[in-house]
């Protein structure tokens, strides 16, 4: 069967009226429908698809020795809102990675975001559209980081400030009165 005709047959006979929750659900429903569809007599060939299967398999080439690369990968700079877009959905990332480049990879089941090879976000992949998938731990970490940023630090040695005279002494700077600091 011509591949275009097969697609048209699927679009007009299998897809109408069906709803799919995931790729697995699609495959399950298709697996239940195919035995009935392949048992029908095709007018153009005068045979049933199940009767022609052995001849089709014999005409096929062998699979390549190396499997093809599948899935999705990208490298993006994590914005201030600590979400990355994969497909048409947004997935949260630990906010420690804000402003840094993260690697996003996705397969049929999961979306993984990593920073320097260390995972900073893992989510089940959603097949909906326009959704925001959030890990509660990421929200709590963002809250803690925001609070720490907004808390003023006391001035002094705890902030790492150094007396500038230390640099004068280190580099032998001569003061206006002729003395070495």
C-alpha cells in the first residue's frame, strides 16, 4: 500500500472520534484496531494486508547496525523565572542554575535538565499544550534564595570587605607623608 494512502486510511478510519492520553495510549488503541483493519479486503490489491505481510517483510532491507539518534536535546541559558520550554510546555529547573547554560534532553517519557552533567530538573513529559510543570522543591528553593538575597548583610569582615591599607602595604604604596603604609 502506498504510504500516503495508508496515512489517509488512518486519518479517516482510525483517528476520528478518538482521544489519546499519551503515546502509549495511542499505541494501545492502534494495536487493538489494526487486527480488524488488516483483515479487511483491499479493493485495489484484491487481498487482505495480513496475507501480504510475508511478501512485504521479505522485500525489506535489514536494519542498520547502529540505532538512530532519537529524542530531543538543546542547550539554553536558564532565565530568571527558572523554567525551560520543551515542546509547548514549560518545566521548572532548580533556581541555582539561573543565568547559566543548562542541557535539556527529552524522550517519550521524561524531560531532564542538567547543569554541568548534574541533574537540576527531572519531570515526566507532558503531552498537553501550554502547561507549566513545576517541582515543589524548585519553588521552595527559589523562595529561600529570594529571601537570602533580600536580607541585608552586616558590613564588616563577614562580608569579605578588606581594609584598603592591606593592599597599600602589599604593594609598597607610599603615602603623602612619605611613609610606607
